[in-house]
């Protein structure tokens, strides 16, 4: 029987690809530990400062950002921000007294994991991608466990620390069975038309948005309807383009992703690790448009791994305006291909990653 309250810090963020796995891990830990207090540490001004409290967790923000690739004034501030973050992390850890600290990638996880490991607090990182970011590569030597979603990660991390778990997915996202009718009402869409879901990531995707915008009339011309997550930067322009057009729902950020997946017959998406994990779990025919600037072109490699197993289609970013809408319309008319993609992508799903990670985290508690 658990005698005392356990305390766990989860740190990182910046994008949905870091934040949502962190929340999934937190939820899994809560189910397994009776007395548990979880504190998140994020970066001030980033997405996690909004999304984590909405999920019901406390969060503290650090004044931290990454190094810019170009020479800029922001880079001169980086050492100051790093020292500030280390100082504030020490204060947070001293006050909170965590049993374990988990990093999920993103700016805040660097100083948080570094301070925790220096104080001999058990630590772990969760790497979502096939090519890890610089923060996790640097932290690998000092942490106790490294959870990965791809095979052959020993070229980046010490093999004895690696645990192949897959990516944690929020349970409510992938429970779509029996929700379609309710979801169609939620988005005010017809049950007699195929629905295309467009998700360019939590920040949106310029190439995808511009491709949809430039051929927006082709959807209704082909009896298709659209749920279009634009991100904040393209939202107003997309709303203007879709005004007075029936069956096109323009949304800055979709909060009810389970409803969006329930409605979707075909998905257009970037090929980030978490997007892929979710799409495998819900089993949707998908056209990936990989982000070409991702480290080591890992989004293209992610998508290629699926295409090689006839589990997805790919349209390259620089060909999106020319080919994306046409590819989706062609797929919408090919029921056999849709079924093939659905069957094959479902075979790649890893559903219980959050449970496995939570079990391994519990083993770290002294």
C-alpha cells in the first residue's frame, strides 16, 4: 500500500507533438498511483502554458527559448535565459521535491532534466521522433531511462537505457467508435458526403493551407466536405476564403480531435511522430505532406516508412499546390485504395505506450 504522496515533474513542450504525449503520460500515471501530484514545467509564451492547465494540471514557466539558426539578437540572450532557467528550476525542484522528473522534448526540458540529474533525482526522457532533437541527445548520458517510438535508436542513445514503447496517445483522442453521428452534428456537416480532415499540426502548415485555399471550390465540386484546421497564422485568410461556402469548417485549433477523426474519411496531415501515432490508432486513409525543414528530414522518413507498407500516400511539400487536392480527390473516388490504406495503417498502431511508460516511471520512484 502506498504510504505517501508521490510527486512527479513533467517538462517540455513548444508544440502539440511534445505537449500531448506529456499529458497522456500524466493521465496514465494518475490511473496507476493513488496519491500523486504532477507539476509541469514549460517555456513562457509557448503553447504548453495554455494547453496544460486546460487538461487540468499545474504548470510553471521558464524564460527559455532555443538557439536560432541565423545570427540574431535572440542568440545573445540565450546564455542569460539558460542561466535564469537553471536558477528557477533549482527553486522549483527544491520547493516541489519530485520523486521523478520526465522530459518530453522542447526548450524547458533541457534545464529541468539537467538540474534534476545533477541532484540525483531519477530522470527519464520520451523521444517521439526517429531523429532526436539536440536537447535529448545531450541529456541522454545523464538520464536513467529513454523511451523511444522507433527502432534502431541506439545510434543516438546508450542502448542499455532505451525502452521501445511507441508514442503515448491521449486515450480520448483515439476512442472514436460510435461517435460519428454526434461528431457530424458538432461540426454541422452532412452524413451523405465524404469528409476530408486537414491538420497541419498545432501551428498550421503554410504549404497545406495554401494548397487547400487555391483549389477550395474543387471539394464541393466533387461532393466533398472539409474540416480545415489552419493554425492561428492562416485562420483569418482561410475563413474569408470559405465564407458562404457550404460544408467547409475552418477552425484555428481543433479541441475535439476525437470528433474530427470520427468524421474523417480521409486525412491530410504533416508527418510528425504524434500525428502518425494517432492516425495509425484511428486507422484513417492519410495523405502526408512532410515538413521539409524537420531535422534530418525525419518527417519524410516517417511518412516513407508508412508508404513502403502501403499504409499512406505522400505528396512532397514543394508539390503540394500542384498535386495535393488532386491526390485527395482521386483517393476519395477509390474505395478499394481507401480500404487498403486503412487496413495497413491500423497494423502499425501501438496503443498502450502511455501504460508502459507509466509502469517504467513507477519503477524509478525510490
